[in-house]
C-alpha cells in the first residue's frame, strides 16, 4: 500500500454513521409519542414507562453517535465505551475483523491485544463503501505517522522441545 499525497495532513474524525444511531433516535421518539397518547388516555403508569424508555433510548442514540476514532499525528484517539489513546509507533497493524453482524477495524499494538474501533463499521452488508473508505484512511494515516523508529515486532523464535 502507498500513502496518498495529502492523506495525512490534518486530523481526521471518524464517527458512527447515521444508519446505526438514527433508528434508536426514531424509536425513542416513537415511545415518547406513545407516552403522550397514554397520558391523554389517563394511564399515568404506562405514561411513565414509555417516557423512561423513550428518554433512555434517545440518550443512548446520542451517546453512540460519539463513538469513533480521531486520527492525530501522534495517536489514534479511540472513542467508545471507554476512551483511550493508541500511539501510532506502537501499532503493528491495522486489520479488518469479521463479526457476526458485520465488519470492524482493529488496531494491533505491540502488546498483541487488539483494540477494536467502534467506527467505522459495516453492519449486515450496509455501508460497505463508506467502511472501506474509512479503513483505507486509517491505514494511510498509520503508514504516514508510525514514525521512522517504527519496526515490526518479530515473532519469538520457536523453543526447542522439552525432553524428559
């Protein structure tokens, strides 16, 4: 792979796409409308249930909307359930990983414990073109910023068999 000219000049933000969080937002709104209908019908217990459910789902949609990765010159700032920074010099590979529902991206650091990014994703075959574009962006960014001191971690030499 080659680094495209200008591919790594400014910071890049990749976030969860609309098709992931928008349905949650719509369902939350639906449940709030249902709460209004129940309130008009004089059902306060059901009203409270639908209001709580609607507010929780809408809050979750806004939270999921912030998931993703910020690509800076020094590191990949992973934004998911917990936020963390992965230095480019420590990243050994950027790989595509297949899950049951679709594809995700993983950064493989020197430690060997993969860091799975919450965005970009391809869910159930939807958004594959966007996913590929974002994966290539991340790969280009890594190649451009891993530094001159970067070197692949060599696998450990196989140990001789134990004789007993």
